[in-house]
C-alpha cells in the first residue's frame, strides 16, 4: 500500500469503448473537430489564457455555447446552468450528466475519433484521469481560484468545483427498535452488536484513501478488516446506501455522503441522522478544460465562473459543499474547526488507484458480489 492519500475510484482502465448513461440538461451542443467552427480559432491558447473574463465574454458569445460533462448531481444541473446563462447571456450550457467513469471514456473516444464535443469536465477523479492521459489543458490558470486548504493540492490546470464528505448515516428509529445506541465512529460498526446491520460500498476506497496519512496505513487497514469481518451489507452506491438507511433496510451506512445525509435528515429526522467522523474523509470533484475543445473561450469563462464566489454561491445554495471560505456551507456538513478534514490525493495514478482498491476489497472480504 502506498503511503499518502489516493484518489478513490472504481477500477479504471483507460481507452475503453464509449459508455452509456447520458442525460442532457439545458441547450444542446453538437460535436466538432478540435478548433473547427470556433470563432476563437484565431485566438491562440496563450491569448485566451491571458484574457480577463470581461475579454473572454465577447469571444464566448461568438462561440455561443459550452459543453460540460459532469457527475455533479443531475437534479442540480439546471440551477447551475441557468445561473451561468443569466450571468453571461448568449452563452448556453449543454450539461451532460455522466455516471461512473463515463466522462473519461467518452472524451477518450472523442479524442481518438478527432471529433471532440466536450469543453469542460468535472467529477471526482474524472478530470485528473484525463489530465494524466494528456487530454486537459494544463496551461490554464483559472481566475478567482480559492486558496486550497491544507492537505489539498491540484494538478496544473485543474480546480475544485465542490468537495464531498464521507459520513456515517444511521436510522434513529430502527436503531432504537433494535436496542442499539447510535454509532459515533467507524470503529463502533465493527462491534459484535452491529454484525450484519450496516452497509459499505466496496467499489470505492474512500476511507482507506483519506485516513491513511493521518491515522496510519496499518491502523486503517486493521479497522477496515474489522468492519469486513462484521458481515457488512455490500452496496455499490453511496446514494443507494443512504436510501436503504432511510427505508430501514439496514440500520447504518459507513459509506455515505454528507450532502445526501443532511437532505434526508431534513426530510425525516426519525429515519436519517448522521455523524461526521474526525478526521473527516473528503473526496474532491475536480474541474478542467478539455484539450483542443471546440469552444475554448466559453470553456474558460464557464470554468472561471463555476469556481468563483458567484458560482460557488449557487453550488452551496443547492446543499453542496465548497472549499471556498467566502461562501456559506451547511455547518452540519462542513466545519473544519469541528471535524478536521483529510483529503484524497487527486494525483493518484490509475495503477495506484487500482492497487489501493484491491487492498480495500481484500480487507473487506469482498468477492465481487452483492449490492
């Protein structure tokens, strides 16, 4: 096991065929060859990179659109795209919600065919994998990028458009009915009374990735093995894990997102509550510009706006979490003074990610079935 944080992800193999599972939001944007049909074709990348947003806007209006591949929650995409289009009339956003590693495989397929449609990609690990494959513009330095918190670094050309906390979710009503006390830590779920009563996602090594550097690799692996020996219910989706807890199918979930837990708690606090462990494991959603994209001015304008205070105000208004300190995050989910965040390493290579995932699944006694 490598010392240091690692990006959490399912096993990733670059160069795959185009995957499905695509939904479109806002106006549509067709594909084009790199640079073709772009009114900014006469402007070099260096020129665009040196422009202010006020200078980029007229160029972006000539292009008329920006295409965004993202794993941002699908229901939140319309609010984000409409806010950008209101700020910059004449530049429409075609937002494609892509699950899993689909953004990576789709852009790779487009690049091989010489017909790139994507301008901007964001998601946990997606932009990084494309950057490692040489498919993002590493020369761009987004404007108004916030100072990153201690422990978080970004590869050249990338920024964070949101962060995602890993919490323990439980069903208060079901826990009380079972005669149990609510869990307060991951270690609690390894106790005999919780045997078979909680779930874990074996397809993403969130805890191992983030906690290793602060808690010690051997300590974290021992904890994961203890959890794996306590008969967890395997569920291959953090969102599904949260739904199962709310329904009482399982009493608790060790693999759960804070942004989902707080919404479910507000809907019905009798069926959902959650604990922020400390240190708090944090995933990072990165955003970057696709290399040789068809709308380079609009891409820069959209990326700048997304990570700016104005863009992140929209993001946090939707219940998502930002690394910016000048926006209002939900204090139930994000308060670094209470819960020390530990971030994944977004520079992890595919080979290292796959190795880490194998260690995670082995510790959990996961055989590839369940969920």
